[in-house]
C-alpha cells in the first residue's frame, strides 16, 4: 500500500501549496460517501493516461488531416479512440475532441442549426440541462428556445404534451436528456415526435452513457441523429465529451468542433477516454452499470421507508431526487449538514419548486461513485439511515460528528479506484 504523501514527489517539492490541496481532496474523496450523481472515480489507468506527456502536444485537425507535423502517434491514438467509441455505442461516426459536455452541445447545434433556429429541450427546473435552452445559457441567446417539462403530478415526461408543443412550435431540433430526471427516457417516442415535425433529434446522454453501454438503460443510437455525451459521469472516464452521429452528419459535426468552435484537441484526455471506453466494453462494466441501478432502487426504497418523498416516486436509473418539503428542512441546509456528516450531495430544484434555484426544496443524490467503490444493498440501507438521522437533526453537531466518524469507518473498507489505497 502506497502512502499518499509518498506520491507526486516532484509536485510536492515544486509546489507544496497545490500539492497539499490535491492531497486533502484525495483524503476527502476517500473518507466521504459521494452521492453527487454526475461524479465518479476513474481507474488508476485512466488517471495515468490523463496525466501523461500527451498534454505537451498540439494537433489541430483530425487524423491524417493535421495542421502540425509530428502526429504519427497522435493520429493512431485518436483513430483508435474513435473506433472504440463507434463500436461501444453502435454509431457510424464519433468525434472525441469536445472539451466537455456544454461545448459538445454548442457544437451539435452549430452543426445542425442556423442562429435563431428553434431548440426544444427539457426545462432546467424539471431536470433538463442549461444547454437545452435555459434563459441564461447560449442555447437560449443564440437560438430561440421552447421548453417541455414533466407532469406536475407524476413528474414523468408526458409525451402527448411534448408532441402538442412540438406541433405548435415547430422546433428545428428536439433535445432529450437531463441532469435530474430519475426515470428512463423513451428515445423512440421523442424521435418519432421530432420526425413528425421535421426536426432533428439530439440525445444528450451525459448522465446515463455508462448505463446505456451496460445495457441498463434504453439505447438512443437507433433513433438519434446526433448523440452528445460527457465522458466523466457514469461512463467513468476523464472530464471530456464526445459527439456520436450518423455518417450524414459527420462532416458538419467535425467542422463544428474544429475549426468552428475549438482549437487543438486535448490529447491526454483523448487517451484517457480511450482507456475508459476499453474498460466500459468489459463484462465487469456491464455488471457495474446494472449495480448502479440496483443500488439506486435499493437506496430509494430505504428512503421511502423512512418517510422521504421522492420525485417521480423513485428511480429507474442512477439518481434520486428528494423533495424535502415534508421534512421542514430546505435543500441547501440539508446538503450542507450532510456534507458535515461526510455525505456529499447537492441541493436541487424539484418540479414546480416553490422556492428559488439558489435555495430550492430538494436534494439530488446518485449511486455511480459509491458503486465504483463496491458498495451494494447493505450499504444503501446504512446510508439511508444516516441521511435520515442528519435530516432529522441538521443542526445537531453531535449527530453530524458521529455520522461522519461512522461514514469514515465504512469508507475505509471500500477502497477507492485510482487512489493509492486501491
Ligand atoms: C453534465 C451535463 C452536461 C454538461 O457537461 P459539462 O462537462 O459540465 O459541460 C450537458 N448535458 C447534460 C445532460 C449533462 O448532464
């Protein structure tokens, strides 16, 4: 077992301040139960590729069409990663250069739309992402945006309502995808709606890409014109993104990424994405994806038993949205108390939230990171029990201190992938 302090010798000598902060974050990631559904732990192999000398390279362009010399290894690398992405997601074309999920969506719009064209996506308070047409985002400034939401009672997408809105608004693109929707997307239904109004269909699977490749969520590939995804959420790769599409859109997508919106690709990230894609193609990863959902369902069941109110009544993916209005504690206060107790989550709006986004009624939790540590159903019961204790007494330091100690003890027996204790 390597001690954390014995690693990163050069960094420790050259920059003790940054070294200390990274070291403290490592301990924090080890000793806490991380329930933020967009976070994960990458493997040591992904970390090594990510921290490699490939960060020294410039390689604007694409394999075989670069604007810099000296690309023999980079061309081979990027082609390999493209091929892995195409095989894993079952698509005709893959662009692996987007810097992150938000630029990937901008690039997809740039490729398919003209400025001012209409985007129809899920509204942020109902679970959609900023880049799906929320007012403060480029997607509502450069384009015109209309938003669909969830049914106020069931919290599910009402596909008939979406169809009605599409027929009335005639968007140029229909976007599926969310950051806080605990149920499955019916990609077939949404693509059908898009087809009926001659719109493109974009599936942004950032949160659920890992579930899709594991076979634990329906697959958008047969239905979508374009798929965007981050690589760092359930897919368990480095921070980055990919755009996957049919051959007919390949040229437009590639031109949108470079030269329209980006310069040189982050080759160290491309390499790390490749490593993650190879890991994601294994039986082990399939089992991991299914266990994420099993754990989320188990955790939701335990929370329901303890009187928590869950948006949409539960989950069939990796995340749970808790409506705290019956608990007399708001999302922000609750998330902060849980963090003091070693349980990390984020406050979140719930559908029709009567409170403001900066202090909403809910919290959002998820199981990708704890499942990467090997936690399973027994730990879900324990986590629900701790959450109940903290939420019942968010200001009682004796409770948060005790839970934090118990959390650290549990974490010690679930090694973190990628960290020296693994
Ligand atoms: C996370 C996410 C994004 C944005 O990704 P960043 O890498 O944070 O820019 C876009 N769309 C969805 C649905 C997401 O969940």
